[in-house]
């Protein structure tokens, strides 16, 4: 317990800026410093924009935080987090693993305001990671000092620091040592719990690696555990995996199999240097990074002393052998060579979309364990060999930096060299306490972490501006779009409850991508590449498809003159226009067309410009005539996953709903749930409404 309290104190020390100065370990400075209308909010004090620390860290504010906010808001409304209405014209939220909608630690958000809960979620990562590894190492009979060294290395090493602000990736990996502890102690219930937490924490690829690593360890240790643990974990997490697999079938990401050819997909050979000196190629936080994109994927630094200690036990038999093999195999498949490229060349399902650099989680974890073993074998002769090996590698980096006159590399080799020299001195002086090694490692890793992680004022956490407040106060539903990528980036509007036609996600519906791509090109040829890569934005204000997107407001930094745009407000450089050609979210179609196949509906939308259209592949007895004055549809109440409508139809009509068609939507008319929702207008959904006045409920399940 004493050592766990010591580790807790270390975590508090690392986050001292949060404890003392109320600064949050959240990269919201990139949101405020890069994008409007937040730049406009601070324009008087910072005409050139608020300085931000690390341009590399923008995904947490553009993905993880908005997605978690949607999930939390659903729970607070006593609803299952099944639907995300704020991007892609509506997608399943429970299929988005990175939203972590069912992660049990989301309970923090039910009792604390969102910024505080998110901050605690971030701070819990190194704390739980370190405590769990300490427990595992102590169970292996390692000394408390060695166990605390391993815990520090794992909790503050390169992989953890690189992904700390995401709030998902590290949460997925931190349960690994608890899983191994459960395997060794034959605690089936604990194993099931840890697996559930891993699978729900928010990252598919890391969860897959943790699960495979744990399975290999289980068979290697030849332990016996009750099979119910695995079965229960699979059952409990099915609420996440079943929607995911179902959504993958309609996703554009499944077909994205050429990413492996891009630079940075594998760990470049030269970036092995970052195990020795993390900033040999510079650091994005100091704006001097000159390596292959991107820094965060490549930095496996665990500290100078832990690495030397880990290398000292690579030839030792016993438990260490498993971690040596695990680190070696993982590193092998991270590097670019014919064997590691083979799964991608063969387009092996699932494997071909997994970025190998994420195997760093297993490399760093294994090295942390080996470092702990190395400290307990400090007097073993192999330590001299590892010191020699590290010294040769360090000398090679110095020679490279000097011969190529790389000033950044030379500066960033000084600290590793000093630490290396200090370790040699420690070895030469007799009876030096181990506490010195721990202290040096802590200073080394804390310095590395503080350099990379931003700590931002709490006022920067998604502040409200005049533009945002205006959009929040308008009657829903409607969507917005930006004509400039510097305004309201995709997903961010979701934090404020504002729906956008855009989105940023590695998984997006194929039909949405085709529709938006056609809108941008101005033609219906879906055989051409859309040009989107994870980030989906639209700027073609003249597209004939735009009215169907239910865009009511358009944001821009420059004046735009169109007969269907009316400027209604400004905030700094940000202008808000009302798009007067927008169709309402729900309408009764008066121009009915059928096409042989659904794909031809897109072409039909381009061919005729009448607005209230209903096009689908099929035949239903619906009058193709203008809607009469007494035929109306109104939204009685609107929720992101439920709409209540009042529909009056003299004739049988097609009700068009400008949400993306999804089989999980259900229609109930006057309490009758037998009505079918059909795909219309290529992307959207419709319901055949019988004559009369009806109460219609559309709900997502």
C-alpha cells in the first residue's frame, strides 16, 4: 500500500498544473488557437490567435470529446447512447467504439460537470496503468522498488504520453497488466471484468492487441480459468461490437486498403532512434519536428535507464522470455519490410486496415516489464553488455547528427547522453541507493511528458461564442455547414448540440460519402473517388443536392453573394448566412419518381430541380401531385433519436425524412409499428402515410 500511495503522489506531481493552477490536460488550446469562431472570441487580446502548444494533438477536441459528450448526454436523458445525429446525416453512436458509450468509468460524467470529469478520466490513465502493473510485478515476486520502476515506465512512457489526451487509447491498454494478474492468480471474475473494461474503453485496434497478447500469455502460462469469464465478457460487450460489425458492412473504411503505402504507416527504420532519444527528430510541441509524419505514432521512449535495464535481461530465461518475444515480434511487424507488408498486399480482412505503429503498446509494455526485471538483476553481467549496446547506439546518433549538421538532433541528444553518463557513474560508485535511479527516471519521463502534453486554462474548454449561442437558440432540427475549413471543424459542433452535414471519423457510410462527393463535384458519377479521407467537408454552396441536406445556416470568413443566402450576423471574421433554399427536415413529397435501382436516385436528383421530391427503387400507390393546403406535417417534439410528428394527408402520401436511411429506424403511426421505412432520394428515408390525420413517431433502436 505504501508504494501505491507513493505512485499516487507521483501522478499528482505530474499533473501539478491541474492541481495547483487549475489547468486542464486537454488540448483545447488548438481549438481556440486554430479555429473560428473561437479565434474571434479572443481576437482583441490575441489578434494572431491564441498560442497553442502542440498542433499534433487536435483529435481529442475534434473527435473523442464531442463523441463522449453525445453519449453522456444520452445517459443523462435516460436514453441508451445509440444514435449520433450531429454528423453524416445521422449514424449509430453505439457503433462508434471511440465514443466509448458503454465504458463504465463514464459514471464520472453523471456526477461531475464535463470538463472536470474528462480531466479526471485523463488523470486516471497513468494512475491505473501504474497501479495495475505494480500489482502484477509484485505477484511475480519482484521487489517493490523494481515494481515501482516498471509502473513508472509504463505509466509515463512514450506510448502513454503520446496518446494520453485522447482519453480512449490509454484507457484501453491500461487494463492489460490487470488481465495478466488475473490469469496468474486464476481469478476468473477479475479477468472477465478487466476484459470488459478493455473492450469498452474506446479503441478497437488496441483492444485487439491487448486481447491477443493476453491470450498468448494465458496459453504460455498454462493457467486454468473458468470459461464463463470470457463468455460473460463477450456477452456484455456485444452492445458495442454487434453495432460496430453491422455498421462496418456499410462503411467506406472497409474498402480503404491502400493506406499502408503511405509514409508513416509503418515505423520508419530511422525512427528507432526515438527509443534512445525521443526528440532526435525534434518535437511538434517545439515546432522543430523534421521526421516522418507523425511523431506520436513513433515515439516508444521509456527512459534511458529503464531501456538499459530492459536490454540487460533479453537473454535471461523464465518469465522474461515471453516479454522479450512479445516485444521482438511486435517491433518486427511495426517496421517496413516484405514480411510486415505481406498482410496488406494480400488484403487480409481486418488486418489490412490496422496501422502497425499501434503495436507500440505491446513494445512499451513489454519493455516496462523487462525494465523491472532488469532492476532486480542489477548486478548481473549482462548489464555491462546492455550498457555497451546503448552506448554504441547513442554514439551512432551523435555521429549522424554531427556529420549531417543537424542542430535539433544535437541539442536533443544532450539529455540522453547526460543520463547515460550519470548511470555509468552510479554503477561505478559503490553502495549508491536505488532511489537515485528512480528519481532520475521520474525526472527523465516527467520532462518528456511535460514537453509534449498541453495544460490549458479551464476557460478554453469549449467556450461559447456569439455565433454558437445564436445557433444553439434556433428552433431544431436543422444543420449547418462551413465554407472554410478554419470554421467550426467537423464533430466539434456536436459538443454544443448543433447538427452539421460534415464529419470526421475513420468509419463513415459509403452512401453518405458518395452523396457528399457528388454534391461537391456537381455530378452523380459515383465511380470517381470522393477525395475524402476521414474528414468529410462540403463547400459547394451551389450544389442542387444542398437543399436536401437540411442546411439552414452557412458559416464563412468571406462575403458570399447568392440570391438564396442572407447574412444575419457576424462575430469577428465569422459570418453567418441563412440558406433560404433549405428543405425542412420532414416534408410530404409531391414529385414522386421510381428508379430501377437505388443508385440511380442520385442521378435523378441532379436531372430535375423541383424540391419536394421522393425517389426510390420500388412502387407504391402514391399520388404524384402537389401537396394540398390541408396536407401538412409538423414536428411536435424533436430528440436526436426520436421525432414525434403530426401529419395530415388527404391522399396517401410519401413522408420524406432528411436523415440518413438506416434499418434501425422504426416508424409508428397511431400506435401501429408495422409501417416500413424505405430508402428515398438515394440517401434519406421515407414512410408511406395513409390518408387522414396521424401521430407519427420515428425512433432509432
